[in-house]
C-alpha cells in the first residue's frame, strides 16, 4: 500500500539492516536517545543481525519496513513471550524518522503490528490472556502520544542508573558462612536456575525456556571472570553478573535468594564487581531496575553511588475485553 509516496513492505533481506540502523540514528536528537543505555538498545548493524530473531521474531513476517523513494524512513517489529503469571505478551516496537511524523505513518505502523499480532495470537493457546505491549522512554514524547491515543496504558517503569565515581567504593566482606569462588563452566546451569528462582514470583518477567538458557551461555559478551557469586555450601546464595560492551560496564543481574537477604550479600558482591570493572579500565557502569524498588534494589544502588538517569515505561493494551488486569 502507499500513502503520499510512502510504501510499506515486509523485511526482505539483511540489506535492510543498514537502513534500519540509520533510522535509529536520525531519532537520536529529538527523542533524546541515550546511545549507551542498557534499555534503549541502540544497535549496530552486526548487533541487529545477531539479535533480530530473538523472542520468536520471524523477520520476513514480523518486521515492517517503511520506505520513501527507495530509502528506509521507518520500521517496526514484533516479538512475543509468555510471562510467569501466564500472560502472553506480544511486544511491538517502531521507529520513524522525525521529519515524517505527524501525518499518520506511525499510526499505520502500529495498526499493522496489531493486525499481525492478532494473526499470531489466533494460533496460540492464550486462554484470553494476551496483551499488546510497547515501550517508550520518558523522552520519547511522540511515541508516548501515539500509544496513549491508541488505548495503551503504562503498566510499570524501569529506571536506568549510572555509576562513575569509583572513589565511593567501600571495603566490604561477606558474613561468616558464605564464600566467593571463581565461576566454572559447570556452574552456569545453577546460576541461571538461581536467577529464575529469584524472579519466579514476579508476574511481568518472561517464563524461561531451554532456548533462553542456550542464549544465556552463548552470550558473546559473557565474561565469567567479572562475575561475583556467593555460595553457602553447595548452594548459590546471591550473585552479581556483569559484562563490558564498547568500554562501558553493565551490571546485567543482581539476585539474592529470599532466605539469604538482609545479610549484605548483594552490596558486597556488587562492590567487588565494580572493583573488577575498574581494574579492567571501565569508567562508566550502567544498570537498570524497577522503579518500584523491589527488595530494596534501588535503595541499595543509590547507597553504593548509582545515579538515576531516565525512566523507561512499559505500555500494554488488552486484546479483548476479558483482560482487565492492567486497566482497572
């Protein structure tokens, strides 16, 4: 179809990646994109190619390309997963070059995503627990306006935080009964299972599968020498995972089992992890967490010296009238 010389077509080949990345670059200024964010995921061509099929995305069916005179000016894509509470979440994200906004193209893209999602949902046993989802940072004003005008409501917010003053680090040690030892390849399954156990009671977290485990162990940025894991006997009590991307440190996971909380484990492990990153020459460390301060996470990060940077809002809309969980 075409609107004023704008054409819409599905993803055709990896040649589209360059144009898609270029769209993201042109959105940086007006959307105040944080290009080293752990949540905005500003991807290079190679990174986009590596991650495009994650979460069940089939590029030739689930990516829409918007072109003007043969040049890509926008795109949107779909992914989906099942969450711990049984909700089937169908996420769509879209980007449009700023100069072409405000004339209905973004709305057409959103409607295409919803139509494609309904096709996918028709083949899934969702038991009337399917939700549309989209994400927007607090500085993406155009996207927020588009979503709210189309019936999406904010469900929860992630916040991004940064640490850049290593003089704030204090000496920390584990309480008696806990030990830290280097991570072995044989520990990876138990580390992954421990993370899943910690998140098992959080509704909006994706239920994990063997595919997720394979992705976890094959992560090209995985460097177990950066990780800090506290053991009590043969049981993992708490862990902090980190990686380095393009010189920026990222804390990818901070987890403590419920029965071992309030013993200073997370603070000690996080401090040691930050020291490791400092010794690798890292100057900036990022992480993200829930703004609800689950288990006191945000309070801990602020205590160590992390500063709040920006909010990232998760929007949802029910596919049918029976889904009232997030609209009451």
